[in-house]
C-alpha cells in the first residue's frame, strides 16, 4: 500500500516568489493535513481538509493557502515568500477527521 | 491555548539502560500520539493512546497515558543504538480543532 506522497521533495525559491506543494494521500484516506516544521518553532499545524473543504486552519498568515481535490489530493500554496518560510512542509493523511495521521516524507523549502 | 511540554529535550544514554520521556499537556484531552523522526526523514507513528490508563508496547518502547494528570510517558527498556532518533508527542483536542499540537521533541542518542 503506497504511503503519502509529497512533491517536490526539495526546492529553492527567492523572496517574493510563490510556491505550490502537492500531496497525494494514502488510497482511501479522505482527510489531509499540512504541518510546517522549523528548528525554532517545531511542528505547527497549517490546515486540514476533508472532502474538499477546509476544516481548520492554524495560526498562519493569509499567504498560506491550500485546497483539496475530489480525489483527495491536496495542494498548498505560499505566496510572497519570506526567509522565515524556509521549512520542511509535511503532509499527513487519515481515514477520517479524527483518525491516526500518516505523514509523507515532506517538501523541504529553502527561501533565499 | 494548548501547550505540550516534553522533557528532557535532549538525552544521551548508553545501550542497555532504561529511561523515560515525559509529555505534559495543559488542556484536557484523551487523544495522544507518539511519533519518531530520524534525521532528514518524516514522522513515523509509534503509538496512539485514546483513553485514560491506555498502555501500549512495541518492542523496547512502551507508552502510557494518564489523562487526569495530563501526562504521557514513553519508556525505553534496554536501549539499543537503533532507537536513536527524535521522539515527539502530540495531543489532539478532538473534533479536528487546530490539528495536532506537538511537543518540541526529545532528541535521543544511544551510544554503544
């Protein structure tokens, strides 16, 4: 059974650019969550999607957005990148809203 | 605001020894998770604890949950080098609110 797949795995951007990250959940999983991991702030919740609807959003500025498609695949977008957005972005999927989370390998973003 | 505190944050120990990692949280919850992260890798789910008094064991690791004390422990028995990793606890308030709140992680090094 394939796990959570995130693309791209690594990317480098410059300040002011935007980036889109993609996540394919485990087959049959309908909930997708996104987390940001940095050395300073640790792991922080970004948002959660279920059945194409954003259920919750963490304390991040509006530059961070996401969406979920009918096949449960999800994308997140960060616009007007700042140096502080450099992080490992982790996607996790679960069967339902309160299920165990299974994490992907992450997308490591470096902003120069 | 839910706060999750782990201690210690750094632990260096010898093979064969026993030790316990503690996870305290500030708001009532009966859903707690333990994850392992190897350097440069994603999060691997270790234990899901869903009720007061829950105890789960896998190999040399055992996790428990005391919801009244708002405390979970991860006990390592007769440590081996392969258990070197960063261990995170995460608390779920339920209903999907705010996703998981993670502790800062315990960086565990087990020396031969």
